[in-house]
C-alpha cells in the first residue's frame, strides 16, 4: 500500500493514478477536521484561488499544451474540468464546487483508495507528500528539520460578487479577440473613472501590510494594489487591459472582466484582481467601477502564505527526494505553480512511485514536452529558484531559429505531443 498525504489536485491525481495501476492507496487528508486558512469547503481538490485553469489553446499557449499532454496521460483533473466547465472564452474555467465534488466522489468511490481523516505531522519513510503550498505547521517543521531549504512567499486571491448585483447597463459581453461566445462580462472605465479608481486603490488600507514584504509576493499572483503602485498605467497593461475588446466599435480606456464562478452563473469573479486590501476597503474601492457600484461581495480577496521546497537541492526530476528515493513530493510545494502544473506533478509522482515500488526504473519525459520540462526545472541547479508556471521558456528549443512566433509555438506543440506519445508507449500502461 502506498501512502499519499494531501487530497488537493496533486494528491488526488497521484492516488487515482496509483489506484488505476492496481495499487492499494491510503490517502491522508486533514479536512474536514481541520482546514488551512485558505480553504472553505470539505471536498477534495478545492480551488482556492481562481476557478480558471487558463488557456485551452494547444498551439499558442504553454498551459493549453500542458492540458493536452495531461488529457493524453489520463488526468483526473482534466476529466473533472471537462465535466464541470463553465463558459470562459478561450480559457478552461470550472464550477469550483461541482469540480471538487466530482473529484471527491471519484476518489471516495474507488475501491482501492482508503481515505484517512487525520493531520500528518511527520514525513513517512515512503510515499507521496502533496500537502500543497499551505502545509500544516507540524509537517512543515518536520520537512524543515529533515530537508531544510523551505522557502515561502505570499499568494493572493480575488473577490467574487453576486451576478444579480452587477449593473449590466454599464457592461458588455464579449471574450477577448472574439474567442468564445461572449463569456465574460466586461466592465469598461473611462479615463477619468480609471484614474479615480487607481488613486483610491493606492490610498486604500491593506490587511497586515507589515507582514508582507514585496520580495515575498509571487509575481504571478501580485495583488492589484501592488501592481498599481508600479505606475499609473500599469493596470491598463495588465488586468484592466482593453486590448481585444470593443463596445459599439470603440475600445474602452480600461476594462475589468468578470468571469463565471459556477455553472449557474450566479457568482462572478473579478479576473486578475487578487488583493490584500481590508474587506471594507475592497468594497469601497472596487465599487468605484461603474458596473460594480451596488455589487454584493460574496467573497473578499485574501492573502496567505505559500510554502515551497528549495527543490533543486532536495528533489530529483522524478519528484523523489535525493536523500530517500522512496519518498516523493508533488504539487505546489515542489515549486510548480498553478492548478494544471500541480495536477501534472501529482500524476507523474504517482507513476514514478508505482514503478519504484515494483523495482522498475522511473521514467521522466524529455524536456521537449511541458511535463518533462517542468519536472526537470524543479530538479535543475538554480541559486535563485522560484515557482514556475507552464511556459515555452522551459522547453528545449533546438530546432533552429524560427522567426514566426506562431510557427515556433506550433513546432513546440507538435514535438511535445510526440514526446507524450513516446512516453506513454515506454510506460506500457
């Protein structure tokens, strides 16, 4: 029997893959007895930040390519996302409650997975640790004691508003560049409205600001107020960019996009509006956006600490530890950043742990696919190691100089999917 600690995306992927391979699994999860500061539900694979799994573009986006790699590898996350998706233009977004419920039921109904509700306080001698970026204190201390090198940064989430409280007379529906079926609710701002919003945002009071140093905030989840402080037009080139959007043939000065949080469309998330403002300040400042003047906030944005290992010193490319090849880590604690990336590491850790258990050599995909490139990234020497999302920069680029960006991405995609097929064949599952 293999012990998997943590029932987030990575842990569920690992446990489910092991069970499909015929292995008995003990899945240890501390919910519902105890939750982390970021969790609100009791289900597995809870999405605590955005409900978006990012782009679906296989040939133009590295995360879109990674999704296709995972589909071909039989990912539970991708199966659940397809079953619980909500309209989101060119992105894959899900109803977060249905998504969690789907995976929870899959895990609990699997005869080869035994779920144990307890808090793991020490590392096992063998198994998979997938406790996520908010690993409980006792286990964090044990990891630090045995491996050292644990780092941390602060991550932020975005607010959610009730859909029926939005002033739709001050919005228009459209997906950026016309992708999708107008799945986003766009809230335009004039120049004057934008400048007022930014001015008040910069004055707004932040929660426990003294605890969050700028260097500790992960760039991919930078709070909107921190971004605004970088310059008056920063938001117009970031989360409020109007590029690819028009209303009555005119591009707005700035645009906030709202995206469905559930299949019914009763809740809408503020896209890219991660924040650490105090709750009252969030309502005051975000309500300056005309369409949100009377918005009812169902959930406010919060900031919390994420932890990750100094993986290049601790992990091998198969996610096993250098000190103990029978112990694996998976998920954001390894330094992969993002839902899909975390699921990928869990799926591969499950495959690797199964092979190790049965005396077989672990097989790591080549860095010509996103799965392999991220696996190797976390294990490669790096004095300035930081969490990494799926991106083309981690892929091996040895097919010569290609000037056309679309052609280069197509080449990346074709080669990546060919490597996944080769990897599948080598596994012989």
